[in-house]
């Protein structure tokens, strides 16, 4: 960035902000394809951002081991906060660098889906990221604790 690093970053930020606001929704949310096919995780991640926008949810929750779910959803630039929950410190740190992701460290791995989602809601409420009575959408890979492709969409009230 040369002799003017602060000014360089400020110009880059202005360009990116202007570009993102001027792109149409369809241009910002392309469905990712590999060899002409849409994967289940890509389809779910794209759907989650669309549903979140249409339902005007307060946030998107992505419980994750590896961060893959949160990274995939972030690619589609959701218009609401994206909160990733992981029991893996390295994953939480990695996700802190991903566009639009607020990463939260879980105290342990959860084997039960209901228990995991209850803990995610509790942490989001305690941190002020969501308020009681707000609606959230959840994208995750099941079963919990097993790295797998994203295969769940769930809408819930916290």
C-alpha cells in the first residue's frame, strides 16, 4: 500500500461500499455452481439469504465445526447479521475475518440438535445480537458435532 496505507484503505473501502450498494440483489446473490451443478450446501446457503430477506429475520445462525456453512452463507451477502457458533477456537478466529460474520465460541460440542440451538439462542440473546421475540433463520449441517454438508434450514423465534 506504499507510503499512504491509511488513505489507500479508505479509498478501497469507499469503492467497495459504493459497488455493493449499486449492485442489484440478483447480481449480489448468484447461486454457486460447480461443473454446471448446484450443490446442496450452496442451494441452502442461497435460500437462507433469500428467506432471511423476505421474512425480515433478525439474524442468521450458523452452528458449525469447520466454518464452511458460515463462509458459504457469507458469499451471498445476507442483509441481516450472520452469527456463527462453533466449539472450535480456530474456527471462531478464522470466521472473525469473513465478511459479515460475527463468530461466537461455544463452551463445548453438542450432540443434540435441540440443545445446540437452545445454546445458540441463549448466547445470541445474552450478547444482545438478537432480542426476545425476534425471528432467526438457522442453516446447519446435521448431525451436530460431525463435519458434514449444510443440510438444514430452520426458522425459529428466540
